[in-house]
């Protein structure tokens, strides 16, 4: 591929056929053909983002938040998975009411609060916990847990097997989540 690009970029000043000398002619330079040809030849040399690299801007997340607000379910919750890589994935979660108690047997949760406020209860004992999916337990509430107030910009790490519950009350709460499998 590299040799083909070099051949394409090579100007043929000594070629007797004038149609093949246009890249080096004054007319071609004035019309911008030479700069375009040089840019074309340099494109393969420019760096690209590595596989798996992603940036979600603040405006991207706000746009997702607006869409999720329109899709809340009977539990006043909606979420959207953004991407997945190996043992972890990213999502945006939106709540307009209290969540149930949760426990993930094999995943850690990392939250970054985007908007709203909530109380996160962690630890303690899950009340009436039931397995709802492989490695996932849900319950009515948490007994003897610790309460933490959360607001925009706060970051939380919840290891596997730790009961947790997000209480929103009547407000709205949106958070970026990374789930990491163990």
C-alpha cells in the first residue's frame, strides 16, 4: 500500500507527455491541486483513535438523558447501554422515583452523577431479596445500610455482592454507569 501511495504522489517532471506533468505545473499549483495531492498522500500517516476509545461529551449525555426521561417504565426507571468492551460496559441510567434494592454477584458499579440528587444506601442486609436474573438479586429495601447523599459530579464505586439502593423521592436523577465484571 505504501509503495502505491508513493507512486501516486510522485511527480513526473521529465515525462514528455504534458498531461502527466500537471502536478508540478504552475497552473496546477495555483488551483490548489498540489496541496490537495499532498494532503491525500499524508492521510495514511495521520493517527486514528485506537479500537475501543470513545468520548461522550456532556451534550451527548444530556441528549441521552432527555430521551430516557421520555421512556421511564412503571418503576420510574430507564437506561441505555452505550457500549461494551470485554468485561465492562457503559450506560446512562435515569430515575424519577426510588429504585429497588440491588445486589450484583459478579459486577462492580461505578456511578458518575450527571444531574439531580439522590440518597444511596449501601451495605446492610437486603430485605426480601430474590434472584431476578443470573448473578442479580433484587429486594424491597435495605436494613441497616449506610446513607450517602449524591449530587452532580459525585463518583461512587460499589463492589460486587454489596447491597445498594438509590432513593430519588419525587425528583429526577441521571447517572453515568460503568459496570465491571469480575
